[in-house]
């Protein structure tokens, strides 16, 4: 049954969800910004560091397998509250394992817990965000995901200031953990949707794995996550190798991608409300494919950077719109968001080695062409984003 709330409470819930997204981004990016320090403090080789980083990926992947059931049983509010405490604990333990008591095992445990908490929070906050979007009657999901991106930018900036001030890595991570926990707990108090556990009913996660539409949406999100993840992992290095940029300038190219992607998430909601999911996603996917192709074949560095900007703009809406589509039916939102998230996050695990292997064969820059090669066939999956007929009467315009 639909939940009807005063407009002020819906707006408060929207603000709370936005803060949750932003703080989740802060927590994750704070750890990643400290990876170089962790490598040096623990004396790790590149291979050993890669194995350490798998701890966080394993935690996040496990979270995707269980978060649908947890969110169904506890509701988004309690799930976000518990996952915020988990995130904070993991970040703090990692900080101790890097600095105060240098230990690879302790650091691995910390980032595993961080990954599990962040992944669980990811599913729960997307479920609440979909309910807020439905209650508002307009598309806002991409803006919540833009808040996550802004959180990562804020964390990177804060890390630079901390490094300049020579604050210890342990103090840095512990303080951020406390802020993330306190801020998320306060934000979750505004949550108003699906807040009670549904006793007597199964979560439907296993059933969701047998739903053709859910699997098609998941497959589309997989490709779109791969498109985003490839830029995150490889675009800076591709420009260093392919266009002979220095590492600092290569990092700025990645900054161009993140900036246009965030901009696209903020303004793309207008296009989604006006023209709907299907035509907008087809357009943005074509933009992303064209942007990558331009970045690879431009020849001119300036034109290639323009291609990266187009790539970021084209990537902006895919993941958040996929989450909205998975949550179209409130009764099954937690289960379907969990399934789509599991499928989509596989791209972040498989993407780096796939592009790396191609880079060994044809160079990293040319290896980026796998993105349009996957995007173009995936256009056939976009119609799956249409809301099911059974829920069309309660869905916001798309």
C-alpha cells in the first residue's frame, strides 16, 4: 500500500537520504585516499596491496548477497543505522591497522567490515531513495547518487588538508569514522518509508533471481557499471601512456570525468521527467560510447579530453536509473535492488583485470574500446527499465 505523508516530511526524508549518500561516499573515498599511505606503512608490494584491497571487495560483495534480506527484515532506517556503525567501526580499525598498530591482518579486517557496511547501506539507502522519489512524483535518484560523488570529492580534499597538516592516518580515519556514524544516524531519523520489518513474509530475494525483468535490469546495470568503473580505474593511466601526459595531468583528466558525471546526475533528472527512462538512457549510452571512441582516436589531447567529458556525461544516469527501476514495486524493492546491485557490482570486480589484460595486448588507451563494444549491444536491454504494468499506476512519470 502506498504511503502518503505531508510534503514537509517527504522533503525531510529526501534531505536525510542525500546526507546518507554523501557520507557513504566520504567513508569509502577516505579509505581509498589513504591507500598509498597503507602500502608504505605496511611495506606491501603491488601484488600484496591488490590482495589486501580484495578484502574490501569481498565485504561489499557479501553485503550485496545479504542486504536485501536485512533491509526487508529491519527496514531501511534500522539497516542504515546499523550499517553506519559497521562502516565507522571498519574505517577506525583500518586506521589503527595502518598507523597505531601496523598490521596487514588488522587492516584487512577493517576494510572487509567497511566494505560490508558500505554495501549494506548502499542497498538500504537506495530503497528509501526510491520511496522518496515515488512520493515526490519526480525523478531525484540521480541527484542522490550525485551526492555520493560529491562526498568522494570532499573526502579527497579533506585528505589533502590532513596530509598538509601532518595529522596521523589513524587520527584521520577515526575522526572521519565518528563523523560518518553520527551524521548518518541523524540523517536516518528523517526516514519515513518502509520503516517497519515485514514479519511473516519472505524477502523474495530468491524469487527475484528468477524474474526476467530484474535480471535484464541487472545485466544493463552491469554494463553501465563497467562503463563507469573503467574510467575510474584506467582513464588517468590511459592518458599517461597514450598521450604522454604526466601523472598529475592524467589525474586531472579523471577529474574531468567525475565532474561531468556529477553534473549529469544533477541535471539529468529534468530530462528523465520530460522524456522518460528509455529514450534518455539510449541517448546517454550513445554519448558514452561516442565519448570513449573520441578519447581513443582523437589524436589531439584537447579533443581526447573532450571525449572523456562526454563519456562522463553519458555515464551519469545509468546506475541510479537502474536502481530506480529495480525498486519500482515497493513490495519487492529490497529484494530486487539487492539482486541488481549484486549483478552490477560484479563489474567493479571483473572490470580492472579485463581492461588490464587488453592493455597488455593493445595498450591501455586502445583497451578502453571494450566500453563501446559492450554499450552498443546493451542498448537492446534498455526497454526493461519501463515500469511493470502491475505498478504503473503508482509510479512517478518516467
